[in-house]
């Protein structure tokens, strides 16, 4: 396990050993989220997988009305708030 320190500008350098292990280079994009006040999760963003998932969702939504899409969004947000 490695450690990292945040700079005054909020930047954190991922240790070289970790970058090498996950094959991250200068242009690697990460998704970052806080699980709670002490825990952050950082994951490499896979644009190809994201686009494929978006296309799968888009195919499903073509069969839905605008009202149905809005209802799905509201239900997802409601579930996310309650979890």
C-alpha cells in the first residue's frame, strides 16, 4: 500500500508503482467519488465501455416516451438518496 499527499491546489500524485500496476499514463482519466467522509474511490474511466453501456441504454430508451424516461430518472435518484 502506498501513500499520497494532497497539494495546496488539491492535487494528489498517484505513486509510480500504482500507476505502473494499473497501466496509467499521462492521459488516463479517473472517476472519483466519496463513499463517506474518510473514503474516496478512484477508478480508471474506460470510455469504450462507457460508450457501449450508453448505446445499450439508448436502445432501451428509444422504446420509452419522454415521460417514462423522466420517471426512470426520478426513481433512480430516489433510490440513490435512500441508499
